[in-house]
């Protein structure tokens, strides 16, 4: 289980990278967080399998959504098709995933990777050769046309949220934290490259951020719970 000990290429450890241009010169991609729902269940982002209401055939629907298991190495094109996938509800940071350009296992084969707690979205590209996953919950294929009910609050340690589906765009304020362990990130895609970052920050205390409708995802870890203020 050596992969679980690997450090994500983009993991942030007290490093602040603001904007896509600055992001190219620093490491700022981190989506660690433990899954959870906000206190207001009617307006808090939660990560359940699928965004639709429960039906009488819930178990069958969930089985159809599983694309591949959270443990294994998968060849892109044969074992797993290119596309965007989601894993949800990982209770700790033992979930490790990796996009690779070959199966050599060497560091220079890595395209992107992360240690995940909570929910994560990942886009596997047709040019990727291998996708590796250890200790993660099953991966579900994400339908880009799927409609959700965007929430106006979210767990500050919940991981990665899809803008317009999981959470509504707008200005959010966190309840604050006692150290600089709060990390947030606005991204333009789920490829997890440095060029994916629009803006990010490490915050001590209360944080305020505007999530734009054009943003694809919002990552949050170690922060106080967020509530939409505008």
C-alpha cells in the first residue's frame, strides 16, 4: 500500500498560490477534506451517489453508477473510459489517486495525483495511459448534463464541490478556523494540473471567497463551514 504514503504533486502545505499565472510557479492543488453535510440539510451541499431524489429502485440505480472500484490500476481506454469521475464519502486521507502517462511507476510518469478525504472529482483524459486508485470509495461516472439542486452552504472540510450542481455560485463566508490549515481553491476543470487553478489561498480565521458561475469546481479543506452571503 505504498501509494497511500505518496504526497500529491499539487498538495499545499502552507503555500499560497494566487491566480493561474502564479500557480504555474508553485504547488497549490489540494483537495483533502472529510465528507460531511452542513447543519441546514435543506441548503447544505452533501455528496450522495447521484443528485436525484431517491426512487423505489435506489440500489439498482447506484450499482449502475459505479464505473470502477476504488482499489486498482486501470488502463485508460480498455479498463476505464476517458471522462469525469467522482468518489465520495472517504472518511480520511487514505484515498490516493493518480493519472499517469505510462505504467513505469516512475515519478516523471505522473500527470496529476492527490490524497483525498471527502469527495473528489477527477477528469481522465484520452491521452492518459493509466489511472491508479487506492483506498478510495467506488468511482462513479459524472454526467455533464446532470442537473442538481445547488446548495447555499457547504462543509468546510468536505473536499470538492461541483459549481452549479453541488453548490450555487456566489460569495461565501466561512465561520473561521484557528490556524492556517484552511485551504480553498477555485478551479476551471477537474484535471488537477497547476493550470487548472483559477485562485486559491491558505487562511487563518474567517475566509471570504466569490465563486463565479464560470468556475467548474470549488475545493475546501480544514476550513470552517461556508455559508453564502451574496
